[in-house]
C-alpha cells in the first residue's frame, strides 16, 4: 500500500504518519524545508517528491491532505481527479470564500474530514436520543499560546485559517453534530483575547447553536489552559450525562488519532467515509458563520 502525505502544515500528519508507517509505504511532499526535515528524520524511508503533481503521479492508494486552509480547495481538486481515498485534515474551510470553492468540487464518498475526537474511545460509542435531550454543551480546552509566538501565523489569522474560533472550535461543533446531526445553525458567537495579547484572533470564545428540532447547544473554547481536554454534556429532564475526552497515557489512542487512521485505511480499502460530507459541510457552515459574526 502507498499512502501520500500532501503537506505537513500542522502537527496532525506527523501523528498520522506514525500509525500509517506500520501499514504502508509513505510518499511525502511539503514546501517548508524545516517541516520536511523533521518528518524525514522520523521517517527516513519515506519517498520525498518536489510537488503535489509528482506526489499524485506516484499513484497513491490514499492521500492525507494537510495544507494551509486557503490552499485546500485547489489541492483537493487535484486529489479528487485521482479517485484516491482522501483524509483532509481539519478544518477544510475557514471563510465563506473557501467554503464556496469547496462547494464547487465533486466530493465523493471516500473523502473524510473533521476532528479526530469523534473517533476517541471515550466518545465513539456514545449515542444521543433527540427525544430525551434538551440541550448540549461542548467545552474545548486547548492552549493556543504557541500561536502567540508567531508560530503558524496563518492558523491564527481569521481570514486565512480562521483563528481560535474555527481551528479549536471545530472540535466542539464536530462532537455535537456527530451526536445530533447536521440540521444545525449558529445562533450567536463571541470571542475575546483574555491572556495572549499578541494573538491575531481570540483565546476565549463561545458559540450558541440550535438544531431544527429545537435542541440548543453551546460550544465553549478555552485557549488558555494548562491541560488539554474535551467535555460534552447532554442535559435531559432526568439529569445530565457528561463525556470527557483526554489524552491519557497514550494520546494517539486516547484522542482518537489511531482510530481515525484506521477509518481512513478502511476507505483506502474501498469503504465509504464514516463521516458523511453533509455533516462536515454543516460543521464548516457553523464555523464560518461564527467567524463572520465575531
């Protein structure tokens, strides 16, 4: 099996590759020399190619696409032409223009995008009964202090990568949509810089959501945090149920990275994406609206 890593723009493809290397030959392309060097030091057997065209010419069985968000539509269009299974690292879009460009692409059922958290063991088996749920809440604790140093500035720039509202907020929206479905809209959003004054976006944010069946939801984003965790609470008449996702002793398993790669490999073998694009599109629409309204 040959898996192509198209871009190393975030930390996720490095984590993905650690699992993929046990199953496949790796081919990689990345424009940034330092990122590529870091990757090849960990995976000296990987084949390095000079561009996306050369990467796809290697006829990979699957592609992990991780480029800066503004570059996603163009790169994904090229991947789609190959027909290969594609795992598109999140977020697939951060602005209305980027989302509209995605909408013009022929996205097939072997394209998957989203947060790894939906595959985390603590969450993957959870089911919600819409008839019993009154309201839901997702709390994202993930520090963004690294961005305050200028690292990966495109992620922190609202009109490029979406900033904290989008890049961290997707985790909370994803978990709630996975439970309650894609018939959801943004009811309101707010963000502020409480601690990291050099950020281009916010370090604290909140979103209010409403599903078509009347269920309401809240996503809290805490980008100033000493630990990383994700909490989902379902409120009903008879009480509340809380699910906590943490890294544990093995972050690759605890946060869902390994299970995400397993889902991708199933797509490579011919299975459809376990994450319907309708869900991904709904999540992106909520995030883009939130970005537009803060």
